[in-house]
C-alpha cells in the first residue's frame, strides 16, 4: 500500500533554531496536512494545504510556522525559531479529497533543547 | 468548538474477551467520524469512516457504529495484536472547526493479555 514518508524520524535542535520537517505525500493525493502530538496528549491539527496554498490553519499555526510544496513530491513544515513547547511528534498526512480517509506518515519526533 | 471525548482512557482485556470503546462528540454539522489505530511511536492508521447515524462498518474483529452523539468501536474476541491506542476523530462541516482538519480525542489505550 502507498505510504506517506517523513524525514527525519528524529530531530534534535536548540531553542531559537530553525527546523524543516520533510514529507513525501502519496503521489496521487491532492490535500496535504500537518498535525502534531505532544507526548501524552491529543493529535492536533496544524494546517491543511491544497492547490499550492493554505486552506485551513489552527491557532497553533502562528507566524513561526510555514509550509511549502517546493516541487511535485515534497511537502515541508518550517518552524523559524523553535521554542521548548514545540517539542512534539509531527505527522504529515495526505488524501485524495476532503471526504476521503487521511493517510498519516510515521512522524518526526522533534526535541527542542 | 468541536469536542471529542473517548472512554475509557485505558482498557485491559483477556484474549477473547469482547468489549466496546466509546467516542462522544460535539460538532456542528458532522461531515465524518473517523477511527484510527495508533501503535507506539507510529502515525495513526486508518480503520473506518462513518458519515451518518445508523451507519455500521466492520473489519475483521472490529465493528464501528454511529449515532447522533456517539460512536462505538466494538472489539470481538480480541487478540494480543489488537493492543494499541484507538483514536476517534471528527470532521466538522464548517470552517470554524476546520472543515479540512480533524479533531481528535485522546484515545483509548487497549491492552489484550494472552
């Protein structure tokens, strides 16, 4: 079965540094998402992306966050100046339409020190 | 604000002991209710989507049902490999809750003992 691929699986960074999390969504999918899960808490929606622009974003997705689809296959999440509270598992997800099932990647565990 | 509450938080069963997990939700205009399975350190794995009250779906030992206020995930004669966290999520039909984004519950951590 096709998979959403995320790299790296683990990322350690210093507070204030920029990080870029990378994702390769499933090839025929059109809608792309980032979610995060802080240890022991709910999976939380961050942002959705369609047709090369953000279609929805949550309150969590502030000016420190940005997303980009730089080419036909990659989808990235950038955090400009990381904070301790950004430490979480970040999941990329994709689907063919907004009513279809959402496929998640295995996540990137981000640790901000 | 969309809310999803799952119960119990944790459940320990013996192999073969059937049970049900509950997901209560509050959402304006439900577009879909999703069940996912999550193994430790992994991303959620899709199980079911339910769209309207009265709908039921089955897959192996799992059966999901939906009413206007809650959904149940029934597990029949579970095996140790069914041990995981089961997540419920709703998709609202309006922008304020995230027409694209899913709102998740905290999940039920299920352990099946051999």
